[in-house]
C-alpha cells in the first residue's frame, strides 16, 4: 500500500510516497510523470519511518548541507531505467554531468550501445526528484535542458549545491529560455 505526505520545500510543495519497501517517489507539485494512484488522498498522519527519513534528508539538503545518509529507496522501472537511476545516485553533490557521459558510462558497464536520448528519457522519468539527482544532468553544451519539475527548480537546485557556479548556471538558464 502506498502512503504519501506533503513536504513543503523552499521550491514549492512536494509529494513524497512510500510503500512497504521504501521511498517510491518525490515529486514537485505539477511535475510531469506523476504515476496514477499516487495522490495526497493517501496522506499519512503518523509518518512511517521512511517518510520521516526522507523529510529529514530534504531538510538537510535545503539547508545547504549534503546529507550523509539516504532513506531506503524502492525504485520501480525497467532494468534500463534503474541502471540510469543508479548512475544518477553516483553524481557527486555540487557537480554535473551530461546525458552523453552517462550513456558512455552505461555502455562501458553493459557492452551495449546506449544513446544520450535514451538516457534522457530515463532521467526524465526518475520518480525520486532531488534524492536521485537528475537535476545534476545537463546537455552536451552545458545547457540545462529539461527537468520534470521545471527548469527554474533545476537552476535553484544547482545553485543551492554550488553557489559559486551561479553565474554559469544563470547563463545556461537564460540560453535555454531563448
């Protein structure tokens, strides 16, 4: 059974979801790809430990700290998507990588050709925003490209993690708007 709670982030409300195995989702209000059957109607009054842990993680993150723990996750998707999401979890705090670099990394691990577009599709369907760091993936030329929660949120997340890079991220963001 899926349980949810609302988390009030500095970037807007988020819906967090868990099942018996772990955190299954963290979505910004209005985000693309919210799965069916996950809605605030299932909201818990007494939070299960995994939801409490996810809220603590987000509290630390939004205070500008890199959390030193990860709530138990239960990510459901194809084997390909799960492999991409696992790579996202390895991107260091405050750093970025490209869809192409992730594709090459996956190619090296599997021995199979992987396109940056396929990686982009998997990144876009990441069900656990922020904790699984899809916001740290940029386009080949440094463009911010898409983010299911919105480019404005992606920009603010990147600046939160690396304030010294704000001028670069602002330039990338403005270029993506045109």
